[in-house]
């Protein structure tokens, strides 16, 4: 039986910061922000894509991603949760 991927909220928070600072993000910038090995950062990217939190933005040679409305809402809830924990 395959193990279901359960993202770590702290890592999602680091990924969210990239989108809020830049608006869009490449795989590399998401990997650096997440501070994960490449293979694990790709799992986060796949999870975000499969849940329609991000989408591919066709911009030349570099594959960039942007938040969808669902992604904006999810990250806002996540960040509000972290703010309430302070």
C-alpha cells in the first residue's frame, strides 16, 4: 500500500513566502525556500499541483508556477494559523 503524502505545515509556510515575495516561483526557488532535498521538494510541488494550489505559468524557457485562488486561500489560512500561535 502506498503511503499518502502529508506535507509539513512549516515547509508549506516557507514555500508560501516565495510566492508572496515574488508572485511566481521556479522549481529551484521553491526547492531552496523549502530547504529540502530535490526529490522531497518535487513531492511538495506535485502535491501543490495535484490539489490545484498552484499552476504552471508558461514563461519562456523557465517553468514557473503561480498560486491559484485555492492556493491563495490555503496559504492565507496556514499563515493565519501560524500567526495565532505566536
